[in-house]
C-alpha cells in the first residue's frame, strides 16, 4: 500500500480554482492541445486502468537509466502484474502513446515528483515508479482534472492507489510543473523538448494517412463509390484539409491518402474491417510496387525481413494475375503458420510460401528459389524516417526501442554501427543469388550510412568464389 503524507485541507472550490490557474500555464504541448480542442474534439478524460498498466510496463522496458550518483527515483526490476495481451488496436496504441509521452518527459516528470515532495516523503514500492510516471504525465495532460471512470471496467488496485496518491498532491504537482516551466522560460513543458523531437512531432501532425486497396476483394472504383456514400469526397490533395476527403497517391495507383484526423472514423467502416482497405506506411507500398515493375509473368520473389504481414499480402495481391510465387523467409516459429495462413486466406492471397530459415542461412543454390528474379530486402533500420513511431511499431512489429531513439531525436553511434553491419551482410548475401536480376533495398532511415553508404559498400563487394551480378546503385528510401 502507498502511504502518502496528506495535503492541507482546502475547500473543493479553492482547490479547483488554484489548480485551474496553475494548469493553464503548464499543459504539455499547449499549442497542440489548444488546436485539438478548437476543432471540437472532446476534452481528455483519462484511460482505463489496463492501459496504465501496459503503458507502465512498456515504459519500464525503455526508460532512460541514470548513473548511480544521479538516481533520484528507483524503478526496481520487476514489471507490474501482467494482463492478458489485448488484440484491440486502440488499446495497444493508447498504451504505447502514453509510454512514449512519459519517456519524452521522463526527466521533467521525475523533477516534478521531487519538487512536489512525493519523493522521498512517501513510502512507494520501487516497482510502482513507472506507473506513477505514466499516470502523472496523463494527470497533468488533463489539467489535473478528475478521470472519467467507466462502470464496465474492473478497477486495478495498483492504479487506484497511485491515482489516490497523485490526487492528494495535485496542488503541489501543479505548482511544481509551473515552476519547471518558469525555470526553462518555456510556454509549456512541450517546448522544453529538444528541437529535433519537436520537429519530428510537427511533421507527424501534418502528414496524411495511407491505405492500399485489396484488389483481390474490391476494385478501386467500388472503393471510391463506397467512400462517397459515406460522405468522403475524392480530391487531388488532402494536405491541410479538415473535411472528409481522400485522394489517390501519385506513385502507387492502389494507394489512397486520407487526412490524419479521420483514422478513428475510417477504422469503423466495413472497408477496413473486411480487409478491403489496409492502413500501412507508404514506404512499404513503394517497395512492393518497385518489385512489381521488375517482374515478368512467371518470376518468383524472395522477401526478407518483411515486418508486417500486410506487406507480404500486398505483394501477393499485386501479382495475383501472375504465376509468380512469393517466398517469405525468417518466420522462425512454425506455430504462427496457421494464423498467417488464415490471415492470407481472409485477404485472398494464394501464392505465398513461408520459409522458416533465416535469410543468411539460405544458400543461393537452394532448389526452391531457382526461379526467384527479384529479392525484396526490408532490413531492420533506425526507422527515424517514419512519421509516427507508435504506428510503425504496431504495424511493422518493430522493437519498442525505437521509441527511445525518437525521444532523443537520433540513434546512438553504437546501435547505428550494428544496424549498418547487419544491413551490409544481408545485402551482400542477396547479391550472391546470381539468378536474381534485381534486389530492391528499402529502409525507413534518414541516415546515409544505412542507405547510400550500405549500397555503395555492397556494390564494391567481391567474393572470389562467386560471380556477382553487375547491380546498379539504386535503392529506395522513403521518409514518411
């Protein structure tokens, strides 16, 4: 149990007035919050208890660890009690977004807890510190107002205890947050973030959504008609448009573009529920279209490090009228096979064959791959070219460590060196498949080392025992 030192007794009216005055000065991301409210979106009311638990466990795994002499708050090593993993996309997205926000403001939130005397004046188990951090971020984001509690949700004891603790200190917390803003001469704590991080978030807020059409289940014209019946108008560009509109992408004929604020509405329509429209980062659509442009009717494809299975499905659908076969390597767990086959069946995919070997362990003379003419290589990369790291992690099954890099605005040199080495090994291995006529190499990185640098070095690759194809130096890098 948490044992908090009680605040002085104030009348409810005075509490509300003081907190409102303090909170009006210090909201996280004041400008963005104000803009959202001005569009008529509802005020923030908090999250279900289970979201806080999942967010705390995510934060615990990616938080910044400080040297022993600088540690003010101890986090412990044990996670909170695990809950059954939810497949609900909105639940997972909320949890990751909350953990990411807490990570960006970790130093500030810790300072507020110290300044407000929650630490060290309370006896708090170390394993609850991550939960306190994520719940404090949300508390100040709500202007220290009460959370809306649903009657349908079963309360979680740890969340209730932390919430009571924060509520008992809310005036001191609001005051500490105001002092923090004044100390940094910032309009809000959002403006204390590094400029690179603020620029990334600004870019993300202005970029649209991309969704590709599953032409095995529906034609583009039928999609346009269905959207029009739901009030969506087709336009040439969706940039800076707040209405219900969509446009066709200029690079990929089967990709539609929507304003980002429409995502929640779109997810509830049958086109998305029935796998007729699929949300995915445009870089993946560019990759599969690049492969399609290089194929003959009976050429096979080898896909490496696909990330999202939607990328495999998109490649399959684009080659639906061919006799091409798509080999996907690196699926280590055979237990996933039934689920994958079920997904591909629902999407209408028929020409996919899963290989359980790692790509580097597959020989170029493998009898299964003798008709492969194009290799699509989507290596693990820093990922800093994507606009929304949370969406990228959820859709492409990426490592949550990406959030740590985004919160700092860059990738460490050591990590970048490891990634570049892995990319080089995979690209040079792909070039050993002498019957392949092309390798499409696609990253979501902004670093030249992972793009031009890797390609240039691979083109200089020589293996005296193997004849290497005379590849040209074209690669695909998409920053979205």
